[in-house]
């Protein structure tokens, strides 16, 4: 009940934010000016996906997508709590961004060409490199997705998974039956109750949703990954300053990890940094924060609030979390992965 009330409150608050934000846009105010005047960031998130964006019983949100918004609030206000989280379904998330109900969408959303060109919005980077997979009951004794010919598959509408599913089965000359639902919770419940043989979604989501099942150990994620699903935040077209700020907030988390800047050592590194590139990142040399419309110590604020990218990953979805997902492709480029942030210079 507490969680329901928290979500209801967030939705009601989102409606009032929408009106004010739309008025500010009509007056020609930038998004950063609007957010500062409001005294709070409005962040669109999922309706509850562990590891990415989910509220606890007291309405406190955590997750890797949540950390992006908290980092952004830290940059703007020097206070990561000045965020209103607006839970959105897959179907409603883009409308909320387009209508200015939210300032940024940070909700496990796949970057695709059509979304980049048809929604009036821009992706600002990749928080998590993912791919679509399949969850099945161990009792089916299925070891590969190639053994799923004739299976019934539960899928959530309004996502990229439906097209990926069709492409995979068609290319492998297999038949299947789609059973679609409007929300992730409905999809998972249908799978657990036996209405379908398989649940398909991004692999990260499968691990997260698996934790909600009565007996998680009775279910297994199959080895095949059938698509590329780069997940990242989105902002509206037409405000390059805001686009740059959200983009570089994410990049700063990655650059901080590459430089070994952590929540524990950031204050000491500010005092002792002597290398030019490190001083630029920490704001003791140059005016890079001012170029973004914020303060010199913007990266320091981010790290103090949520840690570097590796700390956020580990805490929310990695080895330090219940999900226990390996970094894999999400390791930094110099550690065997493909996460790569442009330099701050």
C-alpha cells in the first residue's frame, strides 16, 4: 500500500509539473532555467524495475537510471535529493517527455534510429549495453532459444521486443504465439501463472523480474542474446544546452571511473591532483563546468552524490546487488568493455 501511495503521489505531482514546464517552454525559457526556478528536476522512470529504477516501501527510488537523475540534480543544485521521480509505462514514457511533464527520461529505453528521428527527442548516451533474451522454467528442460519452436511467448507492448521476437523466430524458421500485455508486472504475472512458456525482454530486465517470482531458482535465462539494446536517457529536441548537460553528466561518471575518482577519495584527489587532465575533470583547472552552465566542481558533485559509473553499476545491478549481473560489455573501454566517454578538455 505504501508503494502504491508513493507512485500515486508521484503521478499527481507530475501533472502539476507538466503545466508549469509547458508554460516555461512557451515563454522561451531553457530547460535548465526552468528546473532551477522550480527548484527540482522532474525525471521519468520505470514503474518499478529493480536495479534500474524502483521505489522501496517508503517511496525512496534507487537504480542505475535513478542515479543519472540524482547526479544531474547534484550538478544543478548540489543536492541529489531534489528530484521528483515520475513512474511511466513503456507506452506513456515518450508522451510524458514530449509534453514537458518530465525534464529527462531515464527509463531503460533502447536507442534506435526511429526513436531518434520520430519522437522529437535525443538520446544522450548509453547507461547500459543490453540485449534481448528469454526466461523459461527449468522444468521445460530447454537449453537454447532454438528449441522454442511452437512456444507461447509473453511480451510487453510498446517496446522493441516485439519486433526483435518476430525477426528472430522468422529468421530461424520457427513458429510462436505472442501473448502481449501493457505493463511489465502483467507480463511477469502471466508468465509465472503459466499463460505462456517464455518471457522475453532485455536480459537485464529478465534478471530483475526473475527476483520477483515466488521461486526464482526454478527459472533460467537462456544463453542467446538476440538483439542490440543500448539503453540511455532522452531529452527533448530544441535545447542543446540541456542536451549537453545531461550527456556530459553521464560521461563524467565514466570519466571519473577511468581516472579512479571514487566517493571515498574524491575530496583528497581535489587537494592533491597535479596532472592536467585530472585537474580538468576535478574542476581545479579550466572553466568546463561554466561552459555547461553549471559550476567548476560539477564532476566532484556527481561523484559525491552517486559515485562513478562503476560504483553505480556495482551497487545497483552488479556484484554488489541482488541481480549480480557481470559488467560484460559495460566495462570501460580500457578494461575489456565498450563503455567509452569523450575526454573533458
